[in-house]
C-alpha cells in the first residue's frame, strides 16, 4: 500500500535501522516479493524448482569467480538473469 511505503520512507532510522529512502527502490522490494510469491504458486510449482534453484540455473549451479574488477558486475549470465527477472515483473534488478 502507498501508506506503507510512505511510512517506511518517513522512518527515522539510525544504526542498523537505516533504510534506503528511495521510493522506487522501496516499492520495488514490495513488488519483487509479490512476484516471487506468484512464481512460487505458478511457474516454480510447475517446474518443481525453488526460487534459489531458478537463480542458480543461470550459472549452472556453480559460483562464478570474477578475477578482473571490470567484469565483476556484468556478465552474460547476469544479463540473462536480469532479463528473465524483468520479464517476470521484477524491478531494480540487473547490471
């Protein structure tokens, strides 16, 4: 709800309670959680995957170790995962 977002944005957080105060990012967290729930009920239920397994599938279930700092935030795998997440309705994801 919009009032929940406003309440979060107006929170006077200090220390570990500090939060991002960007309305779009707060709204995207709420949106993305809803998309995960929808995926669990539909797509993931049909495939038998967990959300974690869905994410790991983009890297063949193995960690990717980037040695050079220029490639640390962007790769073919990260671009494919971001595209797949955005296609499903996620926001603020991707390189």
